[in-house]
């Protein structure tokens, strides 16, 4: 059973922007918690509350069908990659501004494009390769290695983007058979299990004020993914894609409001270059898909 598809572009855009605002709250909560709790505790708490939120949201509609999967091994692998990406991102946000980690994570679609020929056997034309190279030039503007603006944690964020890209490639593989809610539940539940060994590197019982932030991280992450799915039910991806980059605005706003951080011009310029390159890659992929469909007609 699935929710009814409602063609409502404005609602889709609103859901898309809200989803990325929630993802920003997830990162902000982690940044607030990381100086006070071991990383493993923050990651595990994010998924414990996240899985609870997915079941609470999805059970009234899908019930037991939420657990159906035709790709159990791939779903477990997605969960392991999700834990790795989350851990790397949380470690990075402890030391970096939210706008910096956001700008670097924008490179994930570029990594997907670069890795697709090897992993998925997809053809990538010269225009997409040019966009990928331009996008990584934007990443270098954010990183600025060898300057005072560089921080080693930026490499953790870059590695998180690469891990997230592999996760997204595997999502393409399971998307044809597994429902979106099943993929989200399996990846989150397995991520929760895979987070437990992280406690071996440091464990502590959260203080009273930590629990609301852990809950916010879990709820924001799962609700964000759910709203992202609902946005694509209501509006075409061609309309929604640019609004994914609204996250940079949210990161700047919440980074300033919560932590007093203001990104420098290099970070903003690099972020816009990476975002523009990501949109070019997406546009060329869409054009290639449409051409393939037309040839098959």
C-alpha cells in the first residue's frame, strides 16, 4: 500500500525545502552534542530515535509491509554506509561550520557521476565530466589546502560525501523493487545495529539536556527523508532538484543563530560552484535518460 500521489508542485517544493531544513537541524543537533558525548553515542542515539520515528510515521499506512525487501544484503550494506557517512559527518561538524560541511557534502552527486561508470556501467559524456571537474574545483575553494582556512576535519567531510555517494548508488539498485519506506526503515534499522560497536571507542550515559537533542536528531533525520519522498510524489524531480541546495541557506541561518558562525566568501563561492555543477550533472543525466527512452519508443 502507498500514499496517494497528489500533483501539487508548490506543495512538493515546500516539502523539499522543509526536508532540507530538517536535515540542517539534524547536523546542528549533532554539532551541539559532539563536544559533550562520544561520537558513537550521538550516532546511535540518532538512529534509535530515527527508527522509532519511521515506525510511528509508517506503521499506520504500511504496517508489516514496511519490512519487505528483495535486497536484504544491499540494504544491510546501505545501513553500514549510512553509519559511516553519519559518523564522518558528525566528527566534521564538531570542528567546522555547518555551511562548510554542507558545501563539501554538495559534492556527493559529483561523486555519484564519477563512480557510475565503474559501479553501474553507465556512460558519462564529456559535459558531465566537465561539470564534475568544475564541481571539484569548487570543493577545493572550500577546502583551500595549505592555507589558514584549511582544517583537517574537512577531509572527513569529503570522505563523508564519497561514502554518501556510494550509498546513493546502492539506493538506485534497490529502488526498482523495494518501496521507499522499506529502504528507509531497513537502512536506518541496520545503521542502528551497526552503530552499537562504536560504543567500544567511548561510551557515556547522556545527561538530561542531551536527550531532547538526540531525539531532535533522530526525528529530524527520519522526517526529512519521509518529506523528501513525499515531495517527489507531488512534483517532478526536474522542478525539485534546485531546491535541494536550499540547505546552504538553512545551514548559514542555523549556523549563525545557534553557533554565531558566519561563512567566509570562499566557502559561499565554492558552495555555489559545487551546486551549479551538481545541477548541470543532473540536467545532463535527465537529458540522457529522455534520449534513451525516445530511442526505445
